[in-house]
């Protein structure tokens, strides 16, 4: 009997805690009216709601999505009320004209394109363009990701492969295969040339 009573008391206590940790739409509405929409973030609204409901800080963290939806609902209601107040006493033609004016105001003005400065005759055409000449003399492959996927190299096989050597104007950089913090694989090479 005592064990069953204790279990029932425990379940009732947990239910009361769960009910207390539910966000209140009315209290959230009061906070929005008092603080103003522009002065609140979703996080600060949640913290103020916890405070208003007498809950421990962070107790509504698991309800973030619910609170966010409530905030959206309250802001939509506020916008509808403002639109209804603006619409009172105006005809449809006046409203259409105002809507068109607002749309025109919201559109960003197009920037005029600047004319390209005349190119100097001795300037390199490929300046700023990366090029790659392969060992065979052909162009670099276009669908590199697809080609790499077909190779099916394992991480262990990659890490046990030979180091890569890059020759830059006679300076040879050697890079060891490695695993980066992100989990990606690659070579670690660098130095002053």
C-alpha cells in the first residue's frame, strides 16, 4: 500500500510540474504588450515568460518551438489588428492605390552598372582566373565529385597512402595525408617559399 501511494504521489507531482512548465499564451501576450515586439528576442521572451510564471531559469527551454509558434501567432494577430484599424473608413480604390504605393516604396532601386575600364594592352588576360594544366596536357575533369565517388577509397587506405608533393618554381612542398577536425580527409602541407 505504501509503495503504491508513493508511486501515485510521484506521478501526480510530475504531472503538476509538467503543467507548471507549459508556456502561457496570455502571459506571453502581456509580456509583448509591456516590452514591445521590437525590444524582445525569442530567447528574452522565453526568459521573461519563465520569470512571469515563477519557473526556474531554463525550464521552458524544451518548449522553444511552442513559444516561437505562440510569438508568431501573437505578432500575426497584432498585424491583423493594425491592418483592420488602417482599413476602417477607406474605400477599395483608396486601399489599392496605397498598396501599389507601398509596393513601389519597398522595391529597391536598381543600380546602374559601371562601365568596365579600358584594359591595358600589356595586361594579362588570365589575371584573376585560376587555371589547371594536367599532366596529360588536357583540361581538368568537370565532374570531379562523381569521379571521386566511384573510386570508393576508404579512410584507412587514404591515410596509408604516399605523401603528396607539389613543385612550385622548384620549391617542393610535401604533404602528409591526415584527418581534419571536421572529419574530412586531405593533405597537410605549407611553408614559406
